[in-house]
C-alpha cells in the first residue's frame, strides 16, 4: 500500500509493509491505532438525514433489540461466540445498555476479489441489517477505489462528531495528520483499524567482515558510488554478493530528502504537488543505470520486483553468507551487519477501518460501543482473548503466552491498542501499542507532505491507468538489456505515451483538490 499522503522520518527497519510488498516476503507491518468514541447524547440525530429511509426498514427489529449493535465482518474472520457472550455480560455488569451481535458476510477467502465482500456489505448496509462495518480496502489499485467506495453514501461521515464535545476525546487519540491522511475530500468515514506507519521496506546491509566502516562511511548516497563500494567488497570463500532484488520502492526510498512517493505506479512529488511517471525522473535513470551495471556483473539476477527464487540465494541470506544485501532487516539475521537505512514515510491511509452505517438507526449505540471497546481494556481483552486477567494470559516477558490462542480477530474488531500483545513470527514485538504508536508518530525529524489527504479518483480513467501500469511493468526491466541506453529510451517512449492521459487527469484532480 502506497499512498500520496505521508510524513517523513528516519527510523530502523523492523518489517516490510505496504502495497505489493505484503505479498512479497517477510511481514506486513500493522501498527494499529483505534480511537475511543464518546457517547453521542443525541448528536447523531441532529445530523442524521443520511440513511433515514433505511432506518424505517429496520424499525421493527430495532424496537425489539434497541441495545444490540450488529457488526459486519468477513465470513472468514475468527470470532468466538463465547467471547461475544462474555463481553455482552460484562457490558451489562458495568452498566452499559448495549450488546454486540456479529454478522458474517460473504467474501473471497483468497482476497483476490475484493468486490465480493464489498457487494455483500453494500447490500447489508442498504437493507438496514448492520450498524457497524469492518471495511476492508485492500485493492490492487487501491487508493482511488477506496476513496470512491467511501464516498458512495454507505458510511456515516464523522467530522462533526469528531469535533463535538462527545468526539473530541476520540480525535485527540490520533495525530491530526492521520485524520487528514485518512480523509476523503475532507471527510472522515472510518476509524482506522490500521494506520500503516510504513517502516522502511528495505535496508542496505554490509557485512562488517567484508566491508570496512571507512568504506561504508565514504558512500555519498548515490547509486553510482554504491556500485564503487560493491566493486571493493571482499567475498568470503562460501559467501555470495546477494543483493536481494531491484524494486520501485527501493528507488523511492533512496531519493535524497524523500522527494517522491510512489502510489499505484504514479510518482508524487510531495512538495511541489505534481505527478510523474518514473521515466520522467533523472533519479530513475540513475537507478536503472546502476541496476544495469549490477546485472552485468551478476550482482542482480532478478527482474524488477521479482522475489528471490534461487534456493542458494535464500539459504545464503538466511545464514548470513553474503557480503551485501538489500532486503528486509528481519530476513538478514544472524549476520553481523552495518545497516544503511532508507527514510520512513508515516501515512494515515485508507486501509482497513471501522465504519458506521449511514443507514443505521442506532448510530448512538454504535459510537458508544466503539468508545467502550477502545477505552475499557478489560472489555477489549475479554472480546479478543476471552480473558482480561494478565496473570492468566502473560508470560514472564509480558507477552501473551504461546499456549494462549487468540480466539477472536483483532483486525475484524479493530482492536489492538488496548489489548495484550502476542509475539508473532516476523513482527517485532511491542508490549504497549499506545505508547509505541505515540512515540513513533512524533519521532523527529519528519516533514508533512503538502499532499496529505489527497486521494485520486480513478473511476473515469481506470482502463487508461491499467494500460499504463501494464506498459510500465513491461518496460522497467530494460536494465537487463545489453544496449541499456537504447533500451531505456525505447522504454521511456512507450511509458510516456501510456502515461499521458493518466497524468493529465490526476494532475487536474490535484489542482481541484488544492482549491
């Protein structure tokens, strides 16, 4: 997932995240930020003109169980009926006049056809069957479709509530840039289940016994100078020059001062508020020229964005038997390294979220429930773990014991901040997500993109975008051709032609957004 809204910082690379990287290797980072929602006290009724018609359709059922909030999730979400019951009992015990009911909706278990769940969700929303929805937005061509979907009228806009007396406490739980970054045309429709802080996907790792500190420090940060260093690397008897594989993301992260952001194969100049295709940039030519040299010497053996497929290379990475690599830090242990890390982009994005149905006649109860689950850790842990007693759940290190099964899906319910944390393979463990998130998002130095909050709408040129992406994918491997200069020029011409209608329309949207 890759987006045009970001905040720049420098941080260690713990995991891999974002867009197609999720499918590639290692892990997807999910630092999860869920807000506490205050009770509405009649706020919703004052502005609830959206969905009034559907409210009439559900009046009968709502009268029978006015305190029951129906929560829509994917059919493959892990939900414990026992935990739901325990949670409802605890809610009553604590004096809350509400309960949870989960409704599972049809989905594609492979996540290849996102529209299956979205179609089912739209039907459930419009029929008045649900009040709260897990909104999964993991499209291949993500952000434009997300923005379009959220503006479809299915979900209740939260802005007025967030700035009301009831909602201020919720608003303060997120950094303001996150709220802006997860908005669409200035409106917030979801409470983010996941705020991707987009810790850098890759590092350049140099083995200390193969590359001197002096040599590493001499690197001026350019691709050409990196190749100079690579030529001086001393390989051990059983070692390889495993460099990982070339990728668009890596080019993006190594540009000085994090000038560009790539999203859906569109390059955003985050300060000048302009869009480009990669072949328009001098920095991209330098990157491909560098890859060509690496390919010629055998340092790079893969096509753009192809994963490591050689068993030998994978084993060498796993055992640290290499001189240099660029990949996920987690994939490089246990070798003794010197890391050169890339900039970090903090984004408030439209990934997974929790939304309130615009057609629900129980918005007050829904918002009250959201608040409770995110401010009362006892109730949250009961829902996720079936237990809130730390002595029963946690090991001596303060993490949930390996023997304890997470019997409910925190992602479906959007809960992570207030629950006990479990060690998961490939993910750097964090005991207190609230503290970690707040510390991380205020990490300095950072800058805020001038395009924070802009999301393109691809609906009018989706076919042109798809064609451009296809041409670009077929062209970026020009670095593998013997006559690189000729191949590059031909590739640049093809991409420029396919890009023209896309770039013109996205730039027009940016101009309108700025107004």
